C-alpha cells in the first residue's frame, strides 16, 4: 500500500520544532550563568532562526510524498508518534523555563535531547520530501548534528 503525505505538513512540523528550539535556546541563554554556555545557547538560537527561514521557504515548494509501506498505516503511525513526542517535549521545555534558576546542565541536556529528536525527524523527513528539496533538509540535518556535538562537548566541560 502506498501512503501519501503532504510535504507541507511535514515541513510545518519542522517549523514547529525550530520555533520550540528558538524559544528554548533564547530563554535558556538568558537564564544560565556560565558565559560559555550562554554564548553557545545564543548561537544555537541564531541557527534556529536561519532554519526557520529555510523551512518557511520550503513550505511553498513542498509536494506530496509517495511511500511504500510494510503494513497499512506504518508511516502515518510513525509520524504521529513523533509528533506526539513533540508535545511532551514542549511541555518539558515550558517546565524547565519556568524554573527561576535554570542550571547549565539542565539546559544543555534538554538541548541535546532536542537535537537528537531533530536529527531523527530530519533523517526520516528525507524519505518524504521531493528530491529537489533533499539537499536543503540534508544541510539542516548536518547543522543539527553539529549542534548536538557542541552541546555534548559543553556537557563534558560541565562535568
């Protein structure tokens, strides 16, 4: 059975993820005391702004993806599970940002978790977007990997 996904729906999820990342990184940067962590979080927030612009541009060209499934509903179930996971992530973000003093460790760990989710999502998204848009998504995927590496390095310094 072939499933049809709206490319724009997949890109809208990516836009939502990037908005959450921007909100978190900007707020966390203002909350942490460590100067290096603050600088990294500000840089990540700036990168999220660029990703947002790229994805918003991609919304205009996103088409329909046609996929072969192993069983009926396979990809719809998978994508819905990922979106549901984002709701939990958004709740966790709000909970962390509500703290009066956000620790560098909590901020960096949450960022690492967000970047891992983004890497997973964008890796899967490559299967859904038109071939002409895959290079853009691959570029953002590579940036998310760099973000994760930077956060992991910062976490090692905090230990």
